[in-house]
């Protein structure tokens, strides 16, 4: 049973509960991948040596740093070990399945989150493609003939990082097929999926929002307020490809 410490801030408590839900999701989702391929029986599983690689990307928010997500990454690592140790049902045990969590605390937009959602999302995509290619190549080279590996990808974004992740997901479709990766989870915390117009801490009259964005001279403010001809936030809600235009297309890594 998990206990949420009274000393943790409300924000930390929300992150803690989120990662517990995510890790439980990992356990359920990864087992469902194999259920369609073979029956869980002692006869068939005796020859199976399946390994799951869970690639997890943590993305920070506006004017933030990769250090924002450090606590979440550390907590996920610790709790995953406990959850996987306790999850000793016979199907997993018979299949000799093992799980490895690979956590990327992205620096793609550290000190560079003011030039808009599109550019930030594109930087994230570039970093993710490099990271995924490197890691999948390494995994394939280490894979033995009698093993059967399954790779999953999950994105967790905080605040503006959630919008970066949404943009990136629209560009990563090809990755899932080319690298045989299963998309697993997409989660956000405190992300303004519909922008921040009329939702600021100190509420601004609508007519002042373009002025506030102009004063800041930041494309990100235009995107979040939906002013000065910026429509990317709503485009991501409507567009089939999720990035609003249809055509556009040194990180910390913890391995446990």
C-alpha cells in the first residue's frame, strides 16, 4: 500500500499519484500485448524469454528546466521496482518476462521555450528520434536469439511540455512502424490544452490579452492566448495530424 507523505506539496502529491497510475498501466498494457499472440500456459511459455523495454519521456514546461521532472523520474524508478516485484501473478512468472524502464528527462527546450509550440515541438521530435534510434539499435544488438523483446513509448508532459508532447506525437507515427515500438501512454499535468485565454491567475479582460502577449514579445504567449494570428492550440484540437499544418514535420537518461 502506498502512503502519500503529508510533507509533500500538493503538486508533488499529484505527480506521485499520477506515476502510480502510469506504472499500473504499464503492467496491464504490456501484458495485453502478448495476450493476442499466445496463450498463457506452462507449455507455451517455457520457451519464451520476453523482455519489455519501456521508453519514458519526461518533458518540462514553460521557462523550465529538465530538473523539474527529476523528482518524477526518480520516484518512477523506485516505485516501478516495488510494483514489478509485487506483481507475481503466474502468467508473468511462467513467461519469464522482465521489464526495463528507460527514462529520458528531455532537455530539448531547456532555456528555449518562448518561441512557440511549433518550434518547441519540433525540437522535441528531433531529440526523440535521435534517442529512440540510438536506444533501439543498442537493444537489438544485445538481443539474443532466444529472446523476444517488446518496446513501448510513453510521453509525460508538464504544463507547456504537454503541448510539446501533443505536437510531437503527430510527428512520431512513422517511428512506431519503423522501429516496431508500441505507443503506450500519453499523460499531462497542468497542461493548458485549450490555451490560457480567460484562465490566467489574475484574470485579464479579453481585449488586453493581445497587448499582454505583444509586451512579452514571445510567440509562446501568442500561442497560449490565441492572439496575433496564432491558432496552433485550437488547430491541434481539430487537425487530423495534430500539429496544425499537416505538412511540417544533451538529455539525461536513466536506465533501470
